[in-house]
């Protein structure tokens, strides 16, 4: 028996071999599973290092002390190396840190105004400069405000024009911003001028051209002696400021139950200057809004005397104008919040 041998067959040399084996096996550990195998083999209750310490009693007394100290030292070293293994630290750090210090610092990426809100703000600011104020109404409406008070009774065929999301028999998601006209007039005495922006909902099939929700800006002006020429002058001034100062408009007769007469307004195509292009379908004109003189029944419904007061109203589709202005081909881009799309505005 050499000085390095122990009675049980274990020797100090064995400890060196165990150390080498453990270190090379530890270097090969890559994931939780192989780490657990390593831990059981070397550090577990029945692992190699525990077994060695248990065998101390079989070692001759004069060698026991040194062997015990070296075996214990080896266990501590292997435990430490296991705890500090690189796969372990990097993995745990990633899980436990609430921020990633490896991300680039300045400059921070900047957010920007959504294209729809940008158009809404531009339209709003033009009307604010003309003396209009802003009013809002709820997205969840009653049948009364969305239809009834707007001269569209239950049997009226115009209700077919809008596919409605009903919440109950009398509660629905508003299909247009026109109900805000009614709510605004109910509590006020003329004269007043309001624009009313908001989101509206229609149960339409989703496609490049239509979506289940979109945005409108409603306008309303009620006073004594408001005439059709006020409507025409106001909306022409708006179109010239919004599109181009030389833009011409075309007023076509139309129908809405809550206005009489009702019109639709086209602007000269600002992309081809009226020459005719693919966006205006070669007509040279783009349809941008619906308008009309407030129907006497609507005024009556809110307690305003139609003999004394008259008014005009209009509704602008924000998506439609944004699609035209930015040459966007698919309305769904507005709602997907894809940063690659939004970044362009
Ligand atoms: N509410 C109409 C729609 O959603 C748009 C509209 C037309 C609003 C004429 C008006 C108006 O105020 O006078 O299609």
C-alpha cells in the first residue's frame, strides 16, 4: 500500500481522477437536463462525492485526516463550479432581470401620431378656427339616438343602409356619429356650432375597403337664418384648407333621413388635379362627405322650433380621407398597429 492508498481501495489519486472527470463532464453540461444528471451523479445523496466521504471510516487512521480534508475540498470545489457554470448564470440572469442591459441605449425610438388621429386633428383644427367647438357622445348608443331621433323610425327603409351591431333590442354600437348631434342639441339653445369626432361600428364584412369599425367627424351648425349657402361656403372653405386652396367642389343631391335637402360633396381629385387617375377612377372627382340641412323633425325631437331655427349638418369619414390622402390600399393597415406601417407617418 502506498502512502496515497486507502484501505477501502480509495486513494488520493482517485480524488484527482474524480476531479478531472467531474470538470470535463461539467464543461459538457448545456441544459437543465444534463445539469440534473451531473448533480445526481456527483453531488446527490448517493453521489460519488458523498459516497467517498462515507468511506472515510475504512481508511487507515493516519491517512484519514488528509484524505477527508481533500475529499471535502473536492466536494466544495465541484459544488462551486456547478453553481457558477456559464449556462446556468446566463440563463438565470435572463429570466430574473426585468430589463435587458444589452439593448442599445440612446436614441430611444420615437412614437408618432397615428395617421387616423393626424387626419382627425387636422380636420378638427380647421373647424375650430372657424368657431366650431368639439363635443363627444357614447360609442354604445340606444336605438332612439342612433335612429329614432334622427327621423329614422323602426319601419324606415333607410335602416337597411347600416348593418348594426345590436347589444340588446334597444342598445347598439353607434353606426355613425350623427346621434351626437341629438345629444348635443338636447341640452342647448341655438346658436351653436359643433364638430363631433368618434368611432363608429358596422357589421360589415372585413375587406381592403371596409372594416367593422371606422371613424367619423360630424358637424352641426344651428342658428336663425342658416341657409344652404352657409353649408356650401363652410364646406368649400374646409375643402380648400384641407386639400388644396384651389380645390373645386361638386355638390350632388343625395338622401339621408335626418337632412332635407341632403347632398354629397365631391372634391376635385387632388392626386391628378381633376385629369382622371386610378384613385378617382378616371372621373376627376373624389366623394368625401355627406351633408344637408337639418330635417325639421330632428329639430322638433330635441325641442328646437324649426320655424325659428335652421341648421346644416355634415359627416366626414376619416379613414376614407386618410386612404386617399396617403394613397393607402388597404383599410386594415390602420388597425393592425404594425410599426413598419406606422413609422411612415
Ligand atoms: N351619418 C351619415 C353616414 O354615416 C353621414 C352624414 C350624412 C352625416 C349627412 C350628416 C349628414 O350629418 O348631414 O353615412
